[in-house]
């Protein structure tokens, strides 16, 4: 049977197979020698259960930790577990708070197109420039930064393309498009010529019946002014009737404005944008817009992106300038142009949305002081018989 002994030098408890009273045993840790006490001197401690393993040899010994050591180890494990749990909870809270900020945001498709286009300008890649834009003369830049989509300038127009499809069918049946002059010519020119001749002869008969020629020959100033006024009415009727451009050489905008029944507002806005930018739409669709005859729904979107760019010819240290890129996208059934850049204009400091071409040059000294209301220039009125070019009396 084994005997439990505690070393008086290093306070280590150990088991020894020697249980003879008065025998000397050696501490396996510090090597101190101890004499086994007599049976009456032994501590009243319960003997440990004999293990099921084979009996140990007399030279083997096993360390048994004290109850205080076990208590300290148990407390350490408890504190370590609590600290690990606290770290996990704090890490989870930090992840919940920071993840919306740290997670990668998807790139806006409009900003992505603008970025690709600006990079193609820097690299001089003409193929990529034509892929992302319809600009014939792209700007020359050295670098760019701070791309920002101005969502307050977004514009989306949608509706049915059927009204424009009906207009395009009528245009195709009555006119032929001449891309050289960007106008339509009547397929039956004799009909327009005959209508013009009829209107001219009708105006002549009306002038004869009203006595315009006699009034002009009378020499009376009142009759002459009356005759001139009647002539003006005749010419106005001819200009707005048979001789009107929408009758002889109409543009797409004139045909849209003169459509019967009138084009709805959404469809008219789309058609007006096409009429104002024919080259852009030819590049977008690779075909004339008036050849589209689909009657399904359409979506027309516009957006603006501002970018800080450095021009190629800028000097070292010059501040970057703002370029406003305008993009459009048109979808109609199987047609999707994707986002394409249609203009890249410079935004001058303090000019806002106004471009240099929108301003008229002012002559020196013509600016009025602040707060002065604008005054109309006096009109020069001439009397009957005054020379066409009066002499300069200054």
C-alpha cells in the first residue's frame, strides 16, 4: 500500500510505496530525506483509491497537487474563460457597428462608365473612348480624381413608344430624309409646289380685291400704311401656310410639334432631345431615330457626373478643373444603348451650371451699377420718305 508524504523543504506532496514506520524516503523533487513517522504520528488522511493500473515499482513516484493549487488553477481557468467570452462579445459588437462602413460598396454604373472614359482619355485609347462616349472631339486630360454623381440632376422619362411609332410611320409615307441637310423632303414635290402656287395666286387675288395696289399709288400716307399692313398679313399667311418650312423642308422637331394628334409630354420630351442632338442619337442607335417603329414601353435616362481633372496643357501646380460629364441611356424593347457619355463640358468657378457659350460678351462700360433696373434701348423710328441709311451726325 502507498503512503502519502509531504516534503518539509519544498512542501511537495508525493506517494511512496514504502510504508514501514521509521523508514527513510527521498523527495523526488528536491531530494530531501524524510523519516516515515510511526503509526501514531501519521496524519489522519484518507488513503487514495488504488488505481486499476498495474502496481508501480518502488522507484516510481507520482506528484499529487494540493487542494490550494487545484483551487488556484480552477480560478485561473474561470477568469480566462470570462475574459475570452468578453473579447468575443466585444469583437461581435465592433463587427456589427463597423461592417456597414467597412464592407465594399458596389460601384455606381454611371460613375463606373465615367471612370472608364476618363482612364481611356489618359491612356489615349480611342477604341475605348468610342465605346463609352459619342463625343467627336474628346478633351485632353492628364489625370482625374473625385468622381461624383450629382443625383439631383437625374432625369428619367418613360412611357409608351406608340405615339412616336405612329408619327414615324406617317413621316416614312410622306417624306424622305436627307442626312446632308438633316431635313425631310416631300415624296411628292409637285403636290407641295402646286399647293404653294395656289396659295400665291389666292394672295394675289385677295390683294387685288382689297385695293392694295390703288392705295399704294394714291400717295396718301394713310393709304400707303394701310396697304403695307395688308401686304404684311398676306406674307404672314404665306409664311405660315404653303411656304412654311414644315410644308417644304421640315425638320424632325417641326414634324413633332405639328403632329396631329399632339404627342404626349413624355414622348415629346424624348423626341425634342433627339431633335436637338441628332448626331448623338445617330451614334447611340447606329440608325436614324425616326426609323424606330416599335410600340412597346421605353425608358430614357439622363445623369451628370462631376470629376476633378488636370488638363494635359496645365502647368505644374495649377489647380484641377471640374468637368461635367453628361450621360444618357435609352431602352426600347430589344434596344439598350447602355450608359454613354454625350458631353464633357468644363464648369468654371462661380459659373454654376452656365457654360461660357451661354454668356454674351459685354462691351466695356455697358455694365450697370448693382441695383440699377435694366433699361430698354430707344428704338429708331423713321418717317415715310426718310433715306434707308441716314447720315451719321455724330
